[in-house]
C-alpha cells in the first residue's frame, strides 16, 4: 500500500492526481469481502488543504431545520449534501482526483471509472446510527462494478468507529428495496444473522484513511456519542461503459433524473455529471 506523492503548486490546493499502489492481494481481498480499508489515501497536509473549505460549505448548506431529537432515524444519522463538486472549487478538485479514481478501478478490476456522485456525510455530536442498507438500491445501474470511497476529513476515534460491513454480502446482489430506515435495520440485520455473515469494523481511522465498499455490500454505522462532528466525504464510482437500468423503484427513478439527466434505460451511463475520472487507456 504505497502512494507516489507529488506536490501541488505553491499556495494551491494539494495535487491528488498521482498514483497509489493497490496490490493484487488487496484487490482480491476487496472482491472477496466487498470492502477494504486503505491507509493514508490522502496525507495529513492534503486533508489540511481541503478540509476547511469542504467543512465550511457543508455547515453553510446544512438543511436540517429541526433539532436532533425531533428528527426521524434517517435525519438523525447525518448531514447529507450531494454533488459538492458542482458547487465548490475545493470539493471539485477533491472529488475529481485521479488518485482516488484509480484505486476504485484497481479494486474493481476495470479499465476506467466514472463519477456517479459525491456526498458529504457529517454525523453531528449525538447523531444517531446509520441503519443497515445497500447503497445500490438507489442507483439505476445493473452492474456489480460500483464502489464507494468513504474518507474521514478528521480523525475517527474508536468510540465513534468507522462503518460496519457484512462481509461477502455483495455476492447476494439485490437483497431488499427497503430504503435506509428502522425497517431496513431490522430486516437486513435479520438477513445477516440468517446467512451467518461476518461483521467487520475497521475501528479508528486517521483523517485521509479510507474504506471502499461495493454497491451491494450491506453496511451500517454507529451513532456519534462524542462532542465532535464526524466529517466524512464519500465518492461513488462505476465502471466506464455501463448502461442505465430500468428504474424499478421511486428511489431509482429519482436518481436517474438527478444523476443521468436526459438519459433513458439502455443508454450508456455518461452525462456531464458523470465525468470519466480514470482510464488505463
């Protein structure tokens, strides 16, 4: 797990377009388990360069109007803002980084990846747990070649922890259409127990460490019992050349309109919102 670091121009945001070595062993582990943690995907000085602008933007655009105790389970889980890359220059450079996209391609074993979207997921002090779910129930893409990078911009202590994954759950594909909710936590938790799937949590993470998980991997996250905001950026990638699937739920219909504007089922999934971020060619 090595990164060949290059410096950005003086006074500019750090460059994130160099390479990070993903060994065959790491890729094999990811494909077997559906998740992996990689250390120092971004360095301390790099995170220090990007975090202030991204964190300030998230706080300014936090759309929660109710206090935590008055929100539903989903609302308690995090402050969620998507497609920061279209709204903030620092986020744009961070999200479009070739380094991160190359890791996604190497882990999946594909020749190129496009951006689906990014999301800031900031879990507030006292914020609630994130229920068990599969990300890909929201995405109108009929492919196993999707992956999410989950990177904290601040240290995540053992007390808060990273996400918990159900190892091997990605191999079952589409398990349930249930969106993130108390119901998904109950039903998918029972599914994990019935299949005897091992749960994995990587514990404390440094700022700039990252987990990667497949779109079908079942995962959840604990609440935040600390007085510090858990600041996380996520970037979702899919293999270049994939096609838009027929949306079979309102969630997927909404995402098709938002993420693939102007496209219809069967079209190659590529619009101005889905730039090609890495290609071996």
